[in-house]
């Protein structure tokens, strides 16, 4: 079974500041990490590798040469191969161009794999668009916000947490899943993992190597225009019941849980 | 105009501020606290104290743990308002970068300053100041006075190695600027300052990391008599520090099945010529068990995966990737494991900053855990406190020292943990008294351990200093003659014995 895990290097969100005038992130001087949702995705892939025979995991990322560090992390945590899509022509990519580039990279290296695993979103841009767009480009179904996976009779069965619902979903392969949560204690690679990860050759693909059409990549291939970024404050209402109106409260409570 | 009008000052309040430090030494008191803003103002206060015969104590940030900053009468001179940093400069002769800072600047300030201004050397490496005594809130002046070190002194050495020059207010109020490499003791041990001569203390320092007593070496540099002098020879107001290239790091924890294996592993790490670790640290079986329990009680307190139960001890080390890459480091470690037959042991590694921090937090969790544990016992027995050793011995005697630790402590039945700077043969034995009887027993054992370290040509204090609470151990180490030698130097600089009284040795014994 071939599994592709799409990963992204992001700035540390606990260190980053926001430029309130432009609404963009001030990235300078802030070190980068593997996007936490991507790491959950990688953990799921490794779990499948442990449970099933002949699983091969390939990690893909698009970015500058410095992104190698997250690919090394992916290799140390259990990926078998790593692919870096690196070309000046990729600069300025929006979600669409990124999804296109990653899809071309996947097709060039492994063809459509059995499972593509993505984090539900990256914590820097938070758009959550790339996984869906990749699935659309490769014409495969997508199962979102997955927390658990299992392979049964050639199907992938997943547990999916969507807002306030828990779903069990099943799909034929190939399929793309997005991962919404995982263990908050990150794994730590051993010296053997490190030795293997740092000896592995990372495949670097240019736009040409990946067979990209130049009109679909970088700024040219990015139709998104950010008009304004603002913080949305959710306004939940809190109702308090006490001994005076307890029965009303219980009624209200039961209407919510049976909704 | 008097110093009272010109220089910020206030009466010492009952709030205890500037009257206590991290040693929690009680009884600190003073008349007034002064906040000079520069060397000149500091000099004016010192001259006034000499004129009026008022003792004075210097206060940095109060992070010391042996009471060096705690005043007993007189004036307190706080250096906290001396907070300027210069620009990073390049010394053409030494081919190194340096930074001039005022004494009140903290290690954290320096770290942030260098990071914020994004200082790089010609080859694109970020610059940093390598002294890291864990307590980054310490003032640079305080770290000079105590020759602060910490884990990374294994590679980089203590504060002494990083001082280019000092601006010092001598105990008579004169301002002196002392640059490294300009004045040395002659073959007879005679040194000159401001036209007057003195002999360096005639003592033999141990051949290991040491923070006990004054510095003394044949043909030593004048600057070294002040560094680590616990403030008894002058007040540091300005410092020029050398900076170092910051290389990417590789951090590792190796878990081993017993202490013997851990000691062997450390020996091999030290023997290897290529690795040159930044530090090598250790946590023993009792320490690791304490951390395991804490992690299992509260997952969020220690953010690490589970440690397999058959592994009892942990060796931590960091490598600066200047000469070696990660693959080469893993090769060397692999070779060591092969030789020691510890391939079955497991390890955790990190090379990304966020993961390195995680390992660091795990390492620092033990002293914090011990302190929390002690504070619980204190609720029942308020007089209880931790007894932490700061002993170090030369390489060849380290195994004897560790054997002695366990022998005496295991027989005593006391609760204790062992952790610390194993690379420097400098373990912190933390005796944890569960009641008053234990505390008494602990003191006796502490004395025996210190005595044995001296017997093994070691030191009674490798980094914390003597301050006001460890006088008798310094006597044990250097004998009465050694103490007299140091007092002679103190008398040369400060005949009235007004500056930082009771640091290093007792005032009343002064002749």
C-alpha cells in the first residue's frame, strides 16, 4: 500500500506576531516547525504501517530548501521516502497553485497512491483548502477531520469528528483524508531513526521535473486575492439555570442533547 | 549636593526587598538602598561609605543561592539601573566579536538583544553569549562576581573565559578598567594595581571546575583575581563579553539500564575527540523515577513520551554542529554504543529548536520537582530545607566519589536524588529530608561528602560559591593558612573591610 503524506513547514505559532495593519504574519526571526496537523497525519500513516504489511510512506512538501528539516523529521518519525518540490517558480503560490504543484509531484513520484493523508489545515494560513483541492485535481474522494483509521476488505474506514458530530465513514481506495487531531505528546525519534533519516536522499523536484504547466504554478497560477483579514469573534450565549428554574433547564438540556 | 540628593535611594523597607536572595538566608537588614546609574555615581557612594565607615553590600538580581547579596547592616548598592548595552564590535587582534554591557544587564537581556538585532558574523552565523547558568534572570555583574557556569561550561568554560574587560569600582572608590591580557603576576606572584603591589594568594586550586575561594595561578592575569571573587574586591559596573557563533544543535537523551553503564557511556563521550559536547548531564534512578511519577500524575507537566520501565538512568548531551553533521554524530554514538554493548538502550533525539527546548524542559523538570516536593514537607516541618551538594572532583577520582555518594547515602536511609553536570564530574546530590531528624542526619552526611571531595583533590563548591553560608567548607578545603592568604588580599584592597562583608569568609575572623 502506498501512502502519501503532505506536510508543511510553518512558523511557530507560540512565537509569531501579527502585523495588524496588513493582517499578515511577521515571520522574520521565528523558527519553523512541522505543522502539528501534518504531524498527526504522519502519526496515522505510521500506525497503518505498523498494522499492515507492505506499507510505504512518502512525505511531500513544497517550499524552500530550508523545508528539508521537516522532511528529515518525517523520515525520522517513520516516512520511507521524502520529496521536496522546490523551484523559484513556485514562489507566491496560493492554495490552488500549491494543490496543483503537490498533485503534480505525487503523480511524478508515486502515481496516485492508495491513501493521501493531509493535516486538516496549516496553522499559519488556516485556509484548510489544499487537501480538498488536491482530491479534486486527482479526482479521488476526501474524508475530512479524521481521528482514527482502519483498513477493512480493501476499504478505508475512518472515524471523523465534524464540529459536534462523530461519524464513521468508509471509502474505496484511493482516498484522501484530512486529520484533525492526534496525540498532544509528540513522538521523539531515536538515534537509529535519526541515523536512517539523515542518510536518506531527499528527492528534489523542480517545476519541470514534476511536469508542471507554468500557468498553474506560483503567482501566475494563484487567482486568490486577499482583500482583508479580520479576527472573527464567536458570540456564544450562556444561559444559567439554578434551583428556581431547574426543570426549565432540564427541558432545555434534553432538547439540546436529542437534537 | 550629597549622594542622598544626587543618586536615587530609599530607606530599606520592611518588605524585605534587596535584603534577601534565592538562598532564603534570613536576617538580612540595611539602612538605605542606593540605585546608581553609572560608575561615577557608584564611586561616589563607595567614597562616602569609606569616609563615614559604613559597610556596603552589592545587590545584582538576587539570584545567588549562597547569600552573597544579602546585607547585614549598612548600605545596599543595587546595580539594577545600570542597564545599557553597547553595539556588537569586532576585535581585530582576537578575531572575535564582543559586546559591552552595564553590570545590571541580565543574561536574558543579552540573549534578547542579540536575537532582536539579529547580529550575525561574517559567515552568517548568529552570535550568542555561551554562559548559561540556567537562571537567565541573573545580572551580568553578578555572574562575573560569582564566575557563573552551568551545564554548557563543559564545552565553553565558566564566565571567566568570556570576559574581555571589566570596569570596577575598587573598595576605596577609585574606578579601574582592567583589560584581559595586559597585566600579569610576576614569577614571585606579585601584581600591580593603581601603582600598588600585592601578592596573589598562595593556594593551590583544584584541577576541576571550581567556584570556591579567590583565583590563584602562576603568572595569572589581574582580571582573574576579580572574577569569581564574590564581590569582595570591587564592584563591577561594566563588562565586555566575548561572543560566540551559534551553530545548530543536536540534542540527545540516552537512557541506560544502570549507573555503571551511564558512567561508562559518559567516559566514552568525553574521550571522543570529535564530538566536543556542549554539555553532558545526568539523572539517576531515583531522579528518573520521580519524573516518571510526575509525568504519570499530570501529563501536561512533563511533555514527553513514556520512558520504558527497564531503563533507570539518563544521560543528556548536546552537540554543536560546527564540525560534524547529524549523520556523523549518530555514527559516533552508534560506535560508542557498540563498544559498550548498550545497543539495546533507547534514546531520544532532537535537532529542531522546539524539540531541543522540550528535552531541556524535561532536564530542568527534576530540580523543580524536588523543590515542589520539599515545599510539601515544609508544610509539616517548616524548618526543613533541601541539602544540595555542589562538589566536583578531578576526572581520575570521579568514580570513587560516586561510589562514596551511594555507599554513604544508601546506608543512611535518607531520601535523595542525583543529577547534574556529570561531564564536569560535578553532580548535585539533593538530600531530601522527610523530617527534622533527617535534616540533622543530612547535615552530617553533607559534611562527610564535602570532606571526601577535598580528600580526592576536588572542590567544596564547583559553581554556587561560598557566599555567607559555606564558610566552614572553604576552611576545610584550603585550611586556615589558605584562608589567611585570601584575607590578606582582601585586606590589601579593602583595609576597612566595608565591601560585601561576610562573603567567602567571616568578618569577625579578619586580622
